[in-house]
C-alpha cells in the first residue's frame, strides 16, 4: 500500500485551470507545489510552519495555510491564488483597496493578506445588518496574517473599504463570478 | 522531514488495518502533525490519510437530542454552523479564540482534541523531554515555566494541553467515540487525556490503531446555552495559546443554580474539570461570594510547577469572571474578540478587577 517511492498522480484546479500533476514524493506541500512546480510564486513561504499566514490561499473557497497542507491529501481540490484573483486587468476590490490604503510596505505578506481578506469578507459577520464592518472584528479576523513591516492600520482600512465596496456591489450587481470577481468595477 | 509511505484510506476498516503497522500515524487536517514532522519531532513511517472517509464530516442531531460532531468536521465549519452555535455557544467561543481562521479551516474536530502540547521543551529537539524520549528527563523542570502546569503535573512532565475547544467539551460531559482493531467504544471526555504520572509519553486513552470517529455532546449539554462563556487570558489580544482559560455553564431555575459546570484550560495536561467547585454551585443563588468559593475549590489542589504560582490566582479570577458573565447571560452576538476578558464592548459586563 505504501506509495512513497511511487509516482502519485493528483488533479488540482488552479485558478480555474485543471492541472494533472504527478508527485514523486508525498511530502510536497501545496505551497511548494505552487511555487516550485507550477511557477505560481504569489503565495509566500514565510515561516513554513503555519504561523505567519504569508502562504494563505483559498482551497475550495476557504482560506488555509498552504505550507501545512500536503498536496497528496488535496487531490481534486480547487485552489485560488493571488495570480487568479483579478479579472484580467481589473483588480479585485480587495486588491484595489490595498493600493488605495497603503495596506503594505515591503509587500511580502500582501498576497496572503489579500486572500485572507477576500475570505473574511465572504465569511460574513463583520457588520451588523446593513452597517459598516467593525474594525475590531476585521483585526481579529485578520490576526492569522502577520506583517513585519507593521502596515496593520492600512490593512484594516483596506479591508473596511473592500467590505463596503463588495457589500454595495453585491446589492446592485448580485451576479458575482465564481472567483469572487465582480462584474462591474466596484472599486 | 523524513519520507513516509502514504495510504489514502477508503473506509474505516481499511484505515485501522493500515495504521496497525508500526510507525503509522493518522493524517487529517495536518495543522499539528505536518508542523511536528517539519520540526523532526514526529517521524512517522506511514501516514494514513483519513480525509476521504465517508460520513465523518457531519454535525448530526441524534433522536435523544444529543449532538454528534464527526471527527472530520473542520473547526471553522463548526463555528459557522448556526444551529450548533445556538446550542453550544461556549464551544464556538472557545474555537474562535484559538489559532487563526486559516488553521481552523484545516484543523479537524478529532485533530484538535489530539493535538500535542506546546511546551517549548517538547518542541525543541535539543532539550530532554520524557514525552519524546521516555526516561530522558524533563528539561522544563527548573527552566522557563511561566505557562506550565499547576494541576495534575508530575516530576516527569509539567506540560499543559493547549486546546481551547477541549475545555467546554470537558465541562459539557462530552463523549469520545472511538473505532479500532477490537471494535467500537466510548470514553468520557474528561478522562480521555491522561495525566503525566511516570508515563508522560502516554497521552490519551487511545490504544494502538484506534481512531476517534466523533465527539458527542449529551442531550443536557444544550441546557446551558443561555448562560455559558469561555474566557481566555493570552499574552496578546489574539492568535495566542491560553495562559489560563475557563469554560463555564449555568442552568438557572427560579433564581438558583440548578446545575453549574466549570472546566479550566492550560493548567494541566488535560482540560481540567472542576467537579468539587461545581458541587458548591448547585442549589445556590448566583453571587460574587458563591463564585469566589467555587473558584477557590477549583484550584484547591493547585501547586506551582516552577515560576508560575501567578497562574493559580489568575485561574481563580478567570473562573469568577466567567461565572459572573455567564450569570448575566450568553451574549446575543459573538463578541468581536471571542473569549477576551478585556473585550471593549460595554455589554461585556464585568470589571477588570474580578
């Protein structure tokens, strides 16, 4: 039954594209697979131990740390990385909000921050019905993403702006595309 | 990381058979196991992947009113289940106060219960640790012991169990459902984790090859929904393990406590159920004096395992605070900072000087 020295074929859908991958080693994480095999280097390797959040990606719509996820265990999953978030040249509202609010300095943690924020806004619960998002709930919901430059104030502002833009857009244009992209320029 | 064989189990029977080989370990969310493997602290020869097993990812209400949480239900999914949160708010508050959203989305019910201690000496391969190498000694003794155990520890191990989730589960009389080579059995939650004694390498009641299939909350556990809290003191506001925590539940009848539950977290190598303290609550009206009496009883057997006597008084105060907040009623909406004793909301109630 052991498969460690055999080739293990898996299938992943990465940013909407189906990929057939043969693993030569069961130790490969989703993070290493993305970066080393698929040349998608947006997800970053910070701590590699599930503490910093720089490797955050969406797997089947939920945010996880790609560094602790064995690829072989995620056969069949659908992954969204920062490379798949924008709609062509149109930035996702969270990307636009990070630019508008200086939600970064060096940028290393930013792909993880943005995907974490996309998921956080999608999870709901940041605001009372129809109201603005609560900054304290934003900070708590983003606490799994560390920023060593300390851009937290801008990051919180960016998530608040994106939340407002996406809530507004969802009310006026409910046909959100599967990747989370909006059909209108909500930013 | 050492290389390993990978087995994707298609059924429980297949999983149990595959895990009977020496050096095998079960894999689910991987948030603890993969981390330990990267650190060289756990070196399995074979991983038996449970994530494809059918039927273990459900939250079920049983005919008698009990709730069964499947072993593979992700911690994050459990927090987002509105029906579950309404019945067991302290369990959800505990989960939301632990780790990060990313980790909760991957970590599973059984994996959380089975997570290893975060003792810094256990995590440091250069330090002697009786858990990692039985008989090697415990380098935590006489070391940096601020966060170590004050209850149930031994000279061989002073580590604590780090889970938040487990604390309300112990308070609510949860049951661990197990399947293994000799069939199915159940273990009461508050004796599932073993105290260290002179065999700290033995951590749970699980026998070789056994697998946790579910955690079950008995019918009466939902009776505390209106008056229950989990409170957790941390070194920082969020994303940190507890220094001390407490889960409490009160069932009030006509102004008196018909049934009270208290469990403490991060004070021992198991989530610590305080039954003597609970007995003092029964039949009494809630009051600061009664809560203080219960808190003293909960910590009556506590002794420092090092430079951590402050945890005993801190635990007493967090028990009083949790009981006070629970008596006032479970908040209608989850606090912005779940389990924080320093929540900024004016409705959070208690003063900082419990």
